[in-house]
């Protein structure tokens, strides 16, 4: 196809969008509504996944040391744990610092409950806080740390705590949330494709006489198909861009509302961080559906 012919098809495609005004508006509206619902679910899934990732990242192991552990043994133990490939970070929390942190966490309630405890009378043990590379390995790492007691005669580890039971439940919930979110988005994507393509089919059905005349006067299938191909792409592009703008305005308003209300313990992902993904998916899907709907729908009318 020559460049001149392509420009002709492009021009005809643009003209068709405006010439068939109401049918084009119907197709664009169908795309906007379908992609808007899909876009809302994509934003919801992205934020839910962010919350799940944040919960996973806060998983850590508290290794409480025995009272008879001196500095040298503690440093040896700290080195052994830090050398584990699954461990990303290890922090030593002295019992004095632990008491300070406990008072800070408890706030006003600490005054009465912790009365009489000081540096000379501190019931808390020294602690090693261990963070892992992959949160799902936390129980495995905890078992490896507990096993270190067998390599030291005086068993320097008093207790290893990581929320056994509740952590496994947390991972199951976050995994289920991600899977359900993916299924919903995929299902809505397929529903949007069929709904939009059916609307475009109705648009082309109304122009079957035009297609039949072009076929009878000698136009090739290739020559007839290209303007509709471009028209479908334009309709999909316009609809997806409108949807992207609406989602941006709505999400920005919601983000400002959530951040401005201290009572809402929610933190949305800034739209600037995800706009390329969301807009890319919507525009790509809109254009794909527009082209696909036009190509499939016109095929039956080319058999004259």
C-alpha cells in the first residue's frame, strides 16, 4: 500500500467517525462505560495489592536472647543470622532500648503498668530484629534461627517469635486477594471486549448498504476494510482517552479526600506512580477492541 493510499484511508476513517455521529457516539459511550468499570477495578486491585505488599514487608522475626548472653556471643549469633541468604537486615535492640520503645508504644498507659521498671530492674531481654528478603520464608528462617541453639553449648536464644499461625493466615489472605483481583480484572476485560465489539457491530450493520455498493463497483476487500479498521481504532482511542481523564479526575479527588481526613487510615497509591500502567492498559485495550470489533464485524459483509 502506497503512502498516498494510506492517507486516503486515514482521511476516510476520520470522516466516518464524524459522518456517522450518533452511531460513533454510541460506540464511544459503550467503550467509556466498559473501560471505566474496568479501570476502577484495576485501581482497586493495585491499591489492595499495595496494602498486601506493605503488610508482607512488615513481617519480621524477633529473636529474644537469654540473660546469660555476653556481647561476644551476641555478636557471633548476630553474624550467623546475618549470613543467612534469606535475611535482608538484622538489628540489635538492647533491653534498655526495648523498655524505652515499650513506654513510647503504650503512651499514657505505661506510667502505671511499667512503674518500678528501670535500667537496673528491666524484665525485657535483648532482642535481634530480623527482616527477610521474601516474607513467605519467615517461618523457614525462624526454624533455622532456632536451630542455632544446638550449635552453642549454653543455648543463647531464649525465644523466637514471628506471629506463627497469624502470619500464615496473612499470607493466605493476601494471596487470595491478589488472585481474586486478577480474576475480576481479566473477567471484566473480556466482558468489555464483547460488549464494545457488539456495539461496533451494530454500527457497521447500519452501513451494510454502503459496504455492498463499494463491493459491487469493484473495490477490493482490502480497500474497503482499511477505513473501517482506522475508524475502529479511532473510536477505541477516543473512548479510552475519555475514560482515562475521568478516572484521573475521580481518583485525584478521592486521593485528596483520603489524605485530608486523618480519621481515614488509608493510603492510596499516588496516581502519578501508576498512570502509565493504567492509561497504557486502557488505551491499548480500547484501540484493540475497536480494531477487533470493526474487523470481525465487516468480514461478513465483504462476501457479496
